[in-house]
C-alpha cells in the first residue's frame, strides 16, 4: 500500500488557519452509550443522530428545542434522507433499510449484503453527491477483520468494494484544496489500524481506485472515527480515545486546528445550523468505569462549536 506523497509544490492553505471561532458547548447531556450517525436535515432544519447500542434514533430541533425518539429491535448506525420520497435510508445491524419517522412502524430492509457474517453489524456511512449510500460493516467485538465497504446505488443495486476491516468509519469526500474539480477523492477510516485512506472516486461510475495512505494517526492521539468535509475541502475527523476533533488539509493531511472535548470517546461530527457553520459532535460512554464516568460526566453528550467556513449539506439518497 503506497503512502500519500507530499509534492514539493506549495501546499494548499485556507485563508484562515484558525477555523474554530466559537466556544464549545454541550447542547444535550444525553448520556448516549454510543452516539453516532449525525445528520443535519436542511429541509427540516433539525438534527438526527443515533445511539447505536441503545438502538435509538433521535431528532432535535435547535430552534424550538423539540425532541423525538424512536427505538428499534436492532442497532441503527447511519442515516441519509431520501431525495424523491419522505423519510430516511438507514443502516441497521444487517444492512440498508427504509424508515419514515413521520409514520413510525418497523424499518423495511432493502439489502442484507452479508448474511453469513453473523458477528458483524453495520457502522458509519453517508451518501455521495450522486445519491449513492456508502456504508461499512464491522466486527461487533472489534476484533476480527470481517468488515467491508458497501455502496447502495439509487437503482437499488448493492456492491461490495473492499474487505478486511475490523472497524470501518467515514466516508467523506473532497475535491482537494486546490479546487481541481476534475479529480475527486473519497476518504475512509480503518479505525483499529489508526489509518485514513484516500481513493480516487469516479463520480460517473461510483468506482474507487488508487488507494493511498493519507494519514496514520500518532499513538496516544486516539483513533480516527466519523468525519465530514467543509466547503473549503478541509476534513474534520473525530478521535475515538483522543478527546478531540481535528481539522486537516485535504491534500497533505496537515492538522490545521483542533477542537478539544471534555470526554475521550469522540465518535462523529457533522455540519448543521441555519448557515451550516455549526459543527455538531457526538460522543460515547460505552465501556467506561464508574471512576471514568465521574471524571467525564458529559460522556455520551452531544456538543456543538461554530467554525469559520460552512460545511456541505448532507447529500440525500437518490432512490
């Protein structure tokens, strides 16, 4: 596996090297076992997020403060709105399903792509600009390399792209900081190995190529978990066990800024709010001792911080 080369040309720089401009606040002391799956609905002006291990989907309207919750028979991990129909496409333990919060009821499975991998569950995922829902599976025990990366197309086809992960997270996309619209990249986290990989992403076909190691995170800095991209192309990456979200140059992977949190297990991040300048951050409390919980009382909370550049609206599923 080749490592990402750093060319001798002058690296791209955003206008601001201090992208965090607000104070971090805990907007919900939710005590989630495993908060994840952040999705800002532009059409509803509301935030959806999940507690995977509690099997719950949550919706929060920051303007009114209204909250809603749905509990399922199995784990729910990632979400995307539907472009041509009401409701959501979600990943449950065994694959992709449809769920309409307005109607309730049980989710309806679309695909269960790995019935033979009984120790797996689905984890993180999101849609690309063409409405394809990319999601990864993982070993529930976080030990076996049984996870894989899948793509659900708008026409309903489900394709396995890569295999051999213990825990998958991401993906996110960037055109690169130099704004070359002819070349688009997808980034994907191999969490247990502490690595973020970059692929050339063909928008027309949905195929991936030229996999390179974009960043290996330093020991003691946590492991790369969920991530997102802002309008400048910068990547924002949650650090499981690292108590932070870091912001990176999309070309060189250089760290540009860091948001420090008062709890260690940081799981995901997504842009939202009226102008998409609020970075929402989810955390977890799973596996923590009583002493750790006493030292980190906001573990499992939902956090927010304002930044200098808007994020990109979440792409809906095209089917």
